[in-house]
C-alpha cells in the first residue's frame, strides 16, 4: 500500500535569540523543521545550551509535529586540512558539537567533509574518517550526516563515491548518513533536472538510499557540472520550481526532512514553503 506522508519542510534560521524563538519563527512561516548553525559558522564559539530553552523547543516540536532538525557544523570545520592546527580544531568541534546535539530534541548533525588542499583524496578520506571515528566513539547515538558537495576546488564529497569511501572507512558507521543538496547535486554534475531517476539510482548503487536522511532544497545560480556552490531562491535558478517539486514528490525522497538554504528572509521563505506545500502530493513509494 502506498501511504500519504506529510511534507517536512523548513529553512535555515538564526538561533541568536534561542532555540525556542527559532522554533516560533519556523511555525510562523509554515515550517515543521529548521536548520541552525551548531556554533558561529565562521568562528567556532558555541553558546551554552539553556535547559529551559531546550525544554520549550521540545514542547513546541511535539505540539506542531516537527520532523528532525538540522544542526549544521561551522564552515571552518575541516578534518582533512593540510594544517595540523585546523585538523585539531575540527576534532575538538566534532566532539563538542556531537555532545551538544545529543542534548537537543530530535536533531541531525550535518558536516561538510572538508577541503583537502594539495593532499591526495585517499589521505584526506582517511583523516576525515579518523576524526569521525573518534567523535562517534563518544556519542554513538547521534545521527551524523555527510553533505554531498558541489565539488569546487579541492572539496571532498563532491561525488557519491567519495561519500561512500568516507562511510566505509568509519568503523562504527551505522549512525552515519548523507544529506543531499539539490544545488550541490546539479553543480557537481548530477542531472536532477532531466534525469532525477537516474541520479537516485546511482545514489542507491553507490551509497544506498537508506543512508539518505535529509535534503537541502536550493535552486542553483549556475548550471550542470559548474562546480559552483551558489544557492538561488526556488524557481529562480538553473533547477527551476518544476524540478524541485518533482524532487520533493519523488517516492524515494518523499517523507524526508527538507530545509531551504536560499537567500532571503522570513517573508520569502514563507512564500517558498507555501509554494512547496501547494505542489506536494505526498505519496510514499515504499511502505
Ligand atoms: Zn552545508
Ligand atoms: Zn551550498
């Protein structure tokens, strides 16, 4: 039997006024999930978690039946940097952030695998896996998602094969999954506009669809294979609203949590969420 599922959709929000306030912002724009930075995205400082704030967020999430939240690691996290000090910082952030995320209600932790500079891919993958092993040993219960990247410069994780290799190199990899990003997929050369079925078959063959736990929904300023990571509002880029709607309605993706990382503000995200809800049919293929 095919069963109907609700659309879990939200966007990246600031937690500068606390988690509960971010939850209220999400509700105000029709969202039932949201993404936030686990700590300052360009620095590294993390605010202390306030138990009362988390409790109020937990209440709100249950009341409005939210899907999983996305805790996004800072951009400065680079476990495969050529610099030892940067790798050391990544190990510290991974350990601390996983401990923090373990205290948040129903949240996934999302990281970019990193940039390898002049290092060989195999060595970079080994470094990423080593940091993940260390961090997950302390917090085995947290779901950690590797984000598929656009593949610009020396970015690791721009191909399904690289994501697979990282997962394989982590000893206890049962809590590791993948976060897809529609903009990154197109930029990396995966044609989700004209051949979504083919791209999903390839993900299944290389990584396994059961590892795909979350999706960043972004249009892309640049076209197929551009290797440029520049997000555009839904319907205003090279992907287009129709292809985005096909994506959220695809039987193997329907039911996953989707978060927008589009440029804009609460008003524009409310409009994008309304557009997606309107175009959502929500019939799950498996199940
Ligand atoms: Zn990201
Ligand atoms: Zn991006």
